[in-house]
C-alpha cells in the first residue's frame, strides 16, 4: 500500500522536519515491509525478517510517535497508536526468538495496549458506538461497553503469567471477530485505503495475541520425574 500510495499507511504521522527526503521513506519502508511479509509467509529467514520488522517499528516509534505524544500528551487518543506499534514490535520479537524474558516483554507490551484501548472505549464511547454494526443486538452501546471490559480483562490477563494463555487465546478470538464484523464491513462501505489497512492491523494484533498465548506454558503441565 505504501508503494502504491507513496505515503505511510493508516494513522502513521508525518516525519519530523529534520528528516531528509521525506517522500522517499514511505517507499523504502514499503519495500522492506513487502520483503519481510514475503519471508514470513514463505517461512524463510523468519527470525531475520521478524527482527527487521521489530527494528522498523521501534525506529518509527522513536522518530514519529514520541514527537506526536510530546506535542499533545494530554489527549488520550494520542497514546493508542504508539502503544499499538510497541505491541506489534513485541510480537515481532517473540516471533524472532523464544524464551521467558521475550514472552514477558511481548505480553507486557500487548497488555498495555489492550488496557489503553479498553479505557478509551469508555472515554470515547460515542465514537466507538459508530463502529458497531447497527444490526447487532442488543445495540451499539452494549457492545462498546462489553468490548471495553473485555479489552481491560485481556490486557490484565496477558500480563499475569497464570492467565496469559487463556487471555491471549480469547483476545485473539475477539480481535479476529472484529475483522469481518467491523473492519471488512467498513472497508466495503467506505472503500478507502485507511479502512483497508485497518483490516490487516487487526489481523496482526490478533496474531500477536495468539503468539503470546502460545508462549505461555499450560497450567496443568507438570515436569516429568523418573520413578526409577
């Protein structure tokens, strides 16, 4: 999408004025993202591709997101996308390498993002109401509040080691359900690149939730001991 549109996708802020050749970087980043995606889909050089993805996301966070927060720190919505970038970076790092420390980092970053989203569902309830399909009973406000509570529970659940597996699994289910119910429906209605990018962002966040769930050991798994 960046190669076609020659600009950053969905809610990515403009580069600071001090960055040279600002029109070039969306194309460079787009080419790298395309190569990373092909490597992941083909299951080739996955660790290297995931590490490169994490690096791109972290550079974007430092160069683009931190100035965005600093310019308007009191606005709640300004924290959502930076937290999403870090959650995706944590998922990429977990995909690149396993281990308890990496699992804890990815779960923590995803958990913070979910907690922010859950809180903002209450603060911006009227806006979220407009995203809920009107035909879904018993009404938009019910699902706005339900999603808020579910996001808060998912965020807390993935941070805590003993609930991480269950919370990550059901958070992934919830986010994937939003793809056909919200994102694809809005893309078909509005027919723009902004909404189309949202489809793939949701798929990626759902995938991160499942990676986090898979990184947690089952609670009923006990070490095997010899009886001899």
